C-alpha cells in the first residue's frame, strides 16, 4: 500500500493589492507540506507562464492550467486571467477543460489523467459559483463535478479525487447531492474545520454569511485497489506576518490499497496541525 498527499487551496488570484508579497508565502507553505497533488483555484495565468508553473517549479512536479472568465478589472491584474491549476508529482498525461453549467460566464473544471506507478488516476479541480442568487446553478455545478469524478472510475486502480472550492459546507442545500467520500472524516476529533474564517484578515466581507465554514473540499472515490483517507488538516500559518490567501488550504493523506496505510511524506509541524 502507498499514500497520496492531496492539497487544495484557493490562492486569491491577484486580489488584495499585495499578490506579489503573498505569493512567496503560498510557495513556502506548499513546499513545506510537500503534496503529491496540489489543486489551486483562482490562480493567475499569463501567455507564457501560470501560477501552476510557479508551484510546479517549487515542488518539482508537473503543471496543468485552464483559464476561466477574466475577473473584474483591477490594476494588479495586469492582463492575467483567472483559472484553475494542478500540480502533480507524477506525469499528467491528459488534461481536459469541461465547462460547468453557468449563466453568462465561463466556469470551467480541470479534468486531469495522471500516470502513477500502479496505473492511471483522475483528478478534478473546480470552483463553483458563490453568489446566493446563483445557488441553484451552484448545485448543478457540484453535480457535474461529481459526475466527472465518478466517470469510468471502475476502470482505474487509483482513487478519483476532487480538489475544489465549493463555496458551501456539507450542511447546506447546495451540497445536498454530493456523495463523494470526504477526506475531512480523517481529521482529528474536534479539529477546527474552517477554511473561510473570520480569523483570516483577508476573508471577504461580501461572503460574511459563509465565514467560519469548511467550503474547500478534498473528496474522493476509491479505485479498484481501494482507498481511504488516513489524516486531514488545515494550514493556518502566516509567512511574513500575513495570510498568503483569503482561504486556508486543506491537506489530506489518502492510502491506496486494502485498508488504511501509514501516511508517507514529512509530518507537518505542530503549528500546522489542527
């Protein structure tokens, strides 16, 4: 048996007038966590380079990126688009952009096929609509992400994994139809689950009704070799004295094989544990 360390993080594009100061903190925490898979939402993309490339260079991995709609015009954007990224320790042998149901804007999912030593794996990276008036649209988008994770999973030995900012937690109607295994079930009892939290000084005030919820998710379904999350936690460190993003990232170790396996890779420092 072996273990996959997955990490998902909404990295807040170039918002906040300080993205260049924040980005080293993003990279620092990702490098220290050493994920095998890193899904990033609201990452920037330019013609010759994307934020997924920045993370891949730091982690020694492979990168994929799909762009979505341009964000509102801001001076810090400087022509960069906002999209979804994936960094993988193993080769990415296929990438597909799938547009989620949306009224009047492009909202893609990134669907990747990854070649692990024991066979193929599917990873889906996504972000859904957050506005309260679009909650029905959000539910349709969540259903489509779930379909993409489930598709052909019986033919793959590895788990199929969703790394996503779903903008709601499991208690809310938008996620009522989501029936993928939740890696957070492996967190320590009583662990603080908040990824959008009032403890983060950059938490967006326009989303205050969603503060103090776990809206960022690592979900999965086992492949033919079986899989089970063995550990999960949230990172709240502030390199340089401020949060690298308005969201906190979620990390999970998922064992591949019959039953749980001891997690591999470096343990997070005590300050990172819930």
